[in-house]
């Protein structure tokens, strides 16, 4: 979706402000949100792409004015309601009013913690040979799906070079909508900064994205 | 809305969010979805075990062991997998090397993808709009916000983390560190140097 989350190349957000000796969390509630998202994801309530989509669909003013963990919280609450794990009445009451729905991987207890600490695997068996090889010139498609996609707006329509082939991965565009993993070849595609940003662009800049095969056309 | 009414509802974002977060955890616990002690354990891991020291160890080893460096650049996940306790990096880590001709910088314009297993949880600035919006268009301007400048003709390569691949920058080894041990070198490797928004510390400089 063409949301405010897709902010590559936007102007006006001001300076980057590094915080010296930044703590891991700025408040306890941030750590609880992080843990709940990781736990409910590991328990099978949702996949990582669905959780991203729920954050992207927050109203633009809410997205832009909320801290990272507040976005995580708002997305989590809405997603769990939509998927039937809790109800608005329960959220309003602050307590459970009915038994829980079965989780794919069961209750998230202490025995599950180490599983969360290992990064997930997203590579899948290829359903077909790769269409592109390293060095190929490809054009990022000019597509504007209203649902989740990982093709940022700033490269759409631009030509780049395939630099790496990462194998076949879960396709976020369908996984986010719970339409299946639909594995697709994944490539690093590199673009010239002067092509993306015009003649005023930094001539020394190259930008790459990781692009799934359905995002690309051969030129 | 009258002034008085407004004051009655003048909760800060923090306190309102805090109450809602607590309520959600209560519900998830009561419904039998999560065990609070398991949430504590996740938090503790991110506060103690998982942080930039993991990435620093990998960088320091690459600086001292040419065979490891070659393997790391060939297949980051596989090479790091041989190091034991920092082997939880998954299958999709790509290590990109800074050279005198090219500087690498990592961003996620669409959300905040970041190599957690190597660097811990990302800092606020990495997740905030200014960095996410500008890194791909004006990386030299972003670097200036970190008091970092690069030679005018040096190539800048920005890696936008748009999939589940994760990127770790291998910075250049500082001069004046000949003969240093891996452990000493790891002490020079900053988080920002592995994102590409900084350099390693130089010997003798205050940390």
C-alpha cells in the first residue's frame, strides 16, 4: 500500500538525532510490547508480514506521531482482535471474558523462549528456476497494490542491475494477507542515485533494495 | 472541547499507553496465551545477551583472520555459524565490506529491519522518520548528522533492507592497531560502524 510508512526519499522530517548511551528500552511498557509481539508471533497467532501490515494500516497521523513501540502495540492489539484472539469488550474491560482460541504452536511459556532468540528461516524450495541472473538489467514494476508490498515507491519504474540472488523466500505480499507463502526468488537490485533522484542526486550514490521476482521486469 | 474538559482527559501518551499495555498483557495471560515469566526472559535476553558486542566480535575476527573474512563475505550466516555463541543469526545475513573506495550504509525505509542478532535492538533514530526517509536520498547529509564525512568521490552504497535479508557493515580496521588481539580490536568496533553511520574508534581516542 502507498502508505506513509513507505518513506524512502521523503523530505521534511528533519535531522537524525542520535542519543548518546541510549538504553535498550526507554520505559518498561516498551519491553512488554516487544515481548508480547515476539511471543504471540512465535505461538503462531500471526506471521511477521501480517504484523508489518497492521502497523502500516494505522491511520497516517497516528503512524507518524507514535513512537516505534506504540505502533507495535496498536498494531498488535488490532491484529489480535481481527484474528479472534481477543475481543474489543475484553480490551475495554482489561480482562478476559471468554476462554482463549487455540494457538498453532500452543501457549508461549518459558520452554519456548530460546526458539524466539533464533532468527526465523524464510528460504523455501524454488517452485521454478530463477528468471534473472546476476548482472541482468531489470525494471522495478510500476505497481501500486493497496495491500502489503515490499517494493518501495522510490524505485518503481526505475532500472537497476541484479547484484545478488538470495534464493527463494516467503513472499510477503501474499503472506501478509494470509494467502500463503507463495515462495519467490529474491534478488538484491542496485540503482544509481542519479537515476533515482535526478541530476541533483549524489553522483557517488548507489542504492539497493531486495526485490522479489514478481516486482521486476526484464528490460 | 472546553479547557476544563480537556484537562480532565489530559493523560500523557505514556501513561495511557502504559495502562493499555498492562491490560493487554493481563488479557493474554488470563486467556492462557502467554506466561509472563516467558516475556521476562525475552526482555532479559535483549537487555543482556543480544547487543552490538556480538557483531563486534565478528568484525574483530574478520580483521585478524583472512580466511574467516573471506568466508564471511562469501556467506555471512554460514561463517558466523562457526563461532558458537553468536550463531543465532539465521540464514540470511549479508556482510558488506567498507573499502577505501566504497562506504556502505544500512537502512530500512519501509519499517525498521535490522540485524538484531548481531547488533541488538535498533536505536530510536534508526527506526524514526528522519533516518528512514533521508538515508536513500541524501546519505551524506545523514552522515553529517553523525559528524561523519566521507571523501567527496567515495562511492556510497545504501542497502535498503526490504526483505528478510539482513546487512552488517564490515568497517575498515583502524590504523595503528597492528598486533592487537581480537578482543582488543572488538573494543574499537562501535554499533554505528556496523550500520555505516560511524567509524570504529581509533586507538587512544576516548570511548
